[in-house]
C-alpha cells in the first residue's frame, strides 16, 4: 500500500523547480520556505537544488523525503548545474529561479496557468527595498532584471522562467560552456525554433538589488567578459571591441533611446520599485552610466576577447574563474 502511494505521488508531479546554488547560505533556506508556502499542492511539484560546488555546507542535510533533492555539479557553472537538475526532474514542466530569489505564494500556480497557451513563460522579477539606498542599488535596478524590457527584446532571464520540458530537451537545454547569458541564448533559440514565449506578470519572485560598488561592477564584468569570450570562440568580433564603443556617451545614449528609455536613470522603472530617484541621485548617476559602466564593460570584453582567442587557438573552451579587478 505504501509503495502504491509513493508511485502515485511521483505520477502527480506536474512541475520541477530547478535552482542552481553555490555558497548561498541563508538564501537557500529562505527560498525553500517560499516554495513550501506555494498555493498548489506539495504533491504537484518538487524542488531540485543543483549545487555548483558549494564550500559553505549550505546544501548539506536539506533534502526532504523526495520533495527536495540535491544534485552536485562540482563547480562547472550555473548552466551545467541547471541542466543537471533538469535531467533528473520528474515534472512535465520546468520552473527556474535563483537561490537569492523569493517567490510569492502564487508563483507556481500563475506560471503554470500561463504555460497553457505558451511553450515558455517569463514571470515578473520585483526588486526588494535595499537595506541601504546607494547609487549602486539604483544603477542595478536601472540596468538589470527588468523582465518586461528583456521580453520586449526577445529574451528572458532564469530568475523567473517556466518551460515545457519537451521543448527544453529538444533544444538540448542551456549551452553549458557559458557562465553568463545562457538564459538569453536558450530563449533566443527557443523562439527561433517556433516556440511561443508568453508572460505571467502575476507570477512574481523578489530579488535584492546590489548595493555595493564591488558586487555591482562584478556583474558588469562577468556579463561582458563572458559575452566577448563566447563571441570570440565562435569567430565573431565582440560588440564592444568596435570603435564606436570607445565613445561611450554616444553609444550609451543611442542604446537608451533605441529602447525608448530615459536619458538618465529610468525614473518609471525605479519608481515602480519604490525607488524614485531624487535630482542629486540622477546627476550622480549620469557619469556612472555614460562613462564608468561602459568603459568597465569595454575592459571586460577586451579581457574576454583575449581569453576567447587563446581558447579558440587551443580548440577548447574551458571556463576560467572570474578575476574581476574591482
């Protein structure tokens, strides 16, 4: 009788939540608590933590009677970890989020409802009020995790992404040589294959903005260095190695206008997150947006180009650890 009940529970699993984690400490337990509070029955979903080489013991002893499982990716990168988690998943649908996100109780219910008419669904990423209001937190909200803008550009981020498992497997999952940008690449390939990208703005996860200069610039470096490395390995010139990128005021201005954004801090975006910038903050942000960020991104892409060129010569693409000079 007990065996029949266990088999029935496995069959009932509708969606598998896959979360990569590396040294996430209290974040991972906060995420587990948010998932335990979901509005759908616990028997309908499972949680798979894909440990990407944690050394802080944060994933030890957290497994729970088949509902929460931990798989180990041994530090090979977040997209290797996500793919590993997806391979052992038992659900017909996959839900991706990050260890430092906190889903609202209706997250899975709303995301699954949107999947009825779509193959991929991008949910909303809301930004928590920072513990300290810094210019770096405002810049982070302005530049990152705007899922609505990302979808308009034909992409979506794995901080809040649902996918039909059949689509995920047919496309081979995430590209494992990437440490950043694999979600954009996967969604781009999905849409190019004819998949329908839908939205569920009522499927919400919360994320904290980066308040410190170091963590903010580390993200800028990581995104751009990885972009340039992959472009170079694939035989393309990284976008920021073009001459116009070294005139950052014009390049940044054209980019913001092209996507119908304000010249300075995006007041509509920030106000929507309860962070309406005052005049002094808008003035301080201008040289950071138009000089510091683009030149730092240029330097990161130059480093990524050097790494990619060496790897291309060797005909291999191992991932090198970040060495962000912040």
